[in-house]
C-alpha cells in the first residue's frame, strides 16, 4: 500500500518544480542595463505581477508601467501598476488594461526601454481586440477554443490574428525603443512566438492558418470575425520586419528546468528517473492511459516525470481541469494497483478554472470510491473529475503560485 509519506513525497516534487520557476529567483539575473531614456515595464500573465515585483526589487533607476495578471495572482508594487483581470475568458478589466498598455508603448524614442514581462495566461489577459472586433467576439472565440480540444499552438495562432497587441504587434508599436522580453514558458517547445501569443515576437503564422484552425474545429463565429480574418488588417508582423531589430527575448524559466529540479529531489533519495519530457500533448485521458501502461511495466523505485500541456475535449457538464481529468483517467487505468501513486498539477496552482492545482492518486482512490458507491467512469465521461476527487479525497490545493511552467506530473512506483 502507498503510505501518506509517498503522497508527501509527490507533493515535494511538485513544490520543487514550482520553486524552480519562482520569478523572484528567475528575473534578477536577466535584467538589462537601464537605458538613457525612460524604462516602461509592461506585461501580462499569471506570473507577471510577481515578475514585476522582482523587477522593482532589483532595478536601479526610475521606471513605470503596467502589467495584467489573473485575479488572485497580484503582488505589491510601488511604481508598476498591477491590474487583475479574468482568465481564461477575458473581461472588461483585461481589455481596458491592454488598451492602456498599447498607449504606454506608443510614441517612444530610441533612448527608451520597454521591459516586457510575459508568462502563461497572457493570451487571455492581454485582451485588446483588433480594430472592428469586440470583447464579446474575443470571449466567444476563447470559450469555443477552450472546449474544442485544440492544442495551445493552434489556439494562440487564432488569438494573434484577432488582437491589437499579440503576434508581435506590441513590439511593432514600441519601435524604435529597445524591447527586452523576459519570458516564463508554459508551452511545449518553449517557442516565444507561442508563449502568451508572442506580443513582442514576429509571427510566422498567417491569417489563412487561423481560418483553417477555426474551420477544423468547427467554431461558429460572427460574420464580422470572418470578414476581418479575410482582410489584410488581420495579418501579423513577420520575421524580417525591421521593427524587431531592437527586440530580444530571454527565456528565464522553462518546464524542462522544473522537471530537472524535481528529478534532483527524487534522485537524492535513490529513485530511478524516467523523464518523458516537457512536450507531452494530447487528450488528458488518453495520455493518462499511456502513462499507466508505462507505470505498470516499470520497476520498483522508479519515478516517471512529464510536463507539457494536455487538452480536454469537453462533452460533459462537470467540473475540473486537464490535470484532474488526467489523474482520474490514470486511477481508472491503474485499477487500484497497490504499488503506484501519482500527482498531476498545473504549476500555476489553478487547474482550469477551479480552486485546485490538480490531484493525487493512490491505490486507495478507487477503494474509497467503491465504498461510497461512486463510479469513476461516470465522472470521467461527464468531465467531472473535480467532483470525483472532492468526494473521495485527493485534491491538491495550493492557491496561486504566481508562476506558470505548465503541467507537472509524477508517477511513483514503489512495488509491482
């Protein structure tokens, strides 16, 4: 049987992964030199407020600015304004703050510096609709994409082409100022053009790509959205555009670094590591079944680690994010195996739109469910993993971590 000590061990691995991406630790080594002119700090994402706090604590010289973060993810800053707004579906606060950021980076000079702080969540938080589109349009598109099961790269391709700031448009506005972007990655592959929909990065995708994605996932949109995508105004700045000549990006924290931090903890107590990497994608329940097969074949004393971003194609009416869905599917596939436990959590501390980071699975999970007449398959089919773990136990609740390097999963094999 899995002891409570094993659950604590799994939580310690998750804690190490989160700590490796702490903005207070990752931002200071990457700060640029102050410019001869003004320093304007802007940004968006679940980690952006903590990043701004780290900037203020280590910056020498005057600065000002505004960053947008998710409700509950704020920080105390003196010079940089923090605005909290809705995620994953944007709201008026996000739209209005994004509009103000657009004005802050306009009409700058070559002596000025724009320090842009970007982390996961920026795509929804930096909600400045393209001319002719509305916040309602953005909300409907976000809801549709979230339910579609589309990967983050596809979602952000669409978002870029409907935005006034994403897809490199923020850096284009800031020209000829220097633009330095400090980025915490939450996407498989760490492509800065995908992270937060790349507001300061040239966009290699096209409006035709965005149209193809919307058609593939059969999203129903207002005619004005289709009309905008068909126009030249929907096209984003491309690689080679001279307005990016003074823009650079530094990745200051990545999912791979967090997996390495967790692996170090596990190795220190003698465990063998199987690292599946930080680019795992696919339907959460399908990925879980694949990982269960690996776990059932692994030798005792093994820890299987993985990151990335799974998806959930929502067909039911239940509650729960992708990590809870993964955990429930894993529990079903393991069928109460007496030597295996696991944790699946989002490193931002919020799985989807609930109050938990994810869930822990132990051999007792299904046993408790049976004792209470709870049928895990029914909850899984209804996309209701949050309710399942609420009833049987296992929810991991950390509150907002104020960072975000995507999903973290660890499977502990103690016996076969």
